[in-house]
C-alpha cells in the first residue's frame, strides 16, 4: 500500500507512518527495512547514536527499490553540537550509509545547558543549502527552544520529533508547530519511557479496540493519524509492521477521540528536555 504523506515546509512530503529503528543493530535493522519495504514502508528513522545507519542503508539497497523512493532520517547527538561540528557528523553518517544525502537531519536533543543548539542550527542551515540534508529539523525541542531558533536563525525547522502519545499529547508544542508550519513527529508513539504494555492494557484502549475489531496499538496509531502527527513505531516483526499499516483502513469517531483525550497526563508528562538528553 501507499502510505499518505504530510507536506513539509520544503515542499517535499514525509510519509505519515515510518519505521523506528532503535535499538536494532545493523544486521537486525537491515532485515527489518527489507520486510518493511515489502509491505509498503518508505520512511526509515535512524540516528548516529543508534549505531545502525549503515544497516538502514544496507537494507534499502537490498530492497532493490531506488534510494530516492525512501525518506531517510538521521539525527546528530550532543557530540556534534557547536559551530561546524555537524559538518563532520553528517559527512561521516553519509559515508556509513554510502548515500549522497539524507531526507531529514535532526538535532537529537536541545541540551540547553550547553547553549549550542543555535550555532548547531546555523550549521544545519548550511548543510541544507548544500543539499546534504534535504530538510532539517529538531527533536525533543520545547516551545522556548523553538522560539529562540525562529528569532535568531533563518530556516524554520521542518519537523520536531518528540515523545508523544495520548498520555503525553504535547498540546502546547503541537499548537506552536501548527502556527509555524512545523510537522509534529512522534517517537515511541505506543508509549515511551517504559510501561508500554501497561499503557496498551488501559481500559479505554481495550474497549475501543474491541469495538473496532482492532488492537490497542492500532487504536493509538490511528489517533496519531487523525491528529495529523507522523508516527514511527519501532518493530522488527513483520506481522506487527503489517498491523501498524492497517491503521489506514479504519477511522475513529469524534467520541472515540474525546475518550482518548481523557488519557492525557497533563502538560508536564513525558521527558523534559531541559534536563534530559545526550
């Protein structure tokens, strides 16, 4: 099947459902990419910190599908923050992948205590202008971090990838993203920070799943789709990958969405990137 895309501020599109790859190693992720591609996935999310970029690229080559049909994301962590450090970081990642470009390059964490994310972003702007990253964005940025980028630099991030699910809905962040044309992307869309099985056993999810003849995980991913969020669930299991794709085959009602909103743990839930990151 063809997964729908959401437009980026670059004019390109990002597939709304992708394959998360942490913590798979190179061999595991290559097999997972092949399986996912056979099902119709074209969006693969990696990071230098995951140490599996080479495996992602190897999997793509093994599919026989042209590179340009895939949307590949990588992220550079704190080691590459600061003036020009991201240049070597991205070039090394491209060497590992044997690619000429990535579709999306993210700053993995803001690390505001270092106060280097603005200079890092200016380096990203140059990498974008050179075509080495077709889009640039951020991960785990809060609204004040984004406000500072918008005030002090020239390119609006295409994406902010954050921990997000019905318990951690990031309402303020998503409102800011929408106002500025930033796509919201969810890491660990089925529950981050542990407790996934507990989350998926929540009575609201199990009841909705039973009513729709779906799994609780499919209900959560369908919530992301209807909220206009890009989701990148991690799986190395082919059947689960197929199950995740099935979220485009049904729709939640307004009442369903209202019931899912009751799962929110409030604006303080989830990781706090003022104090967390690498």
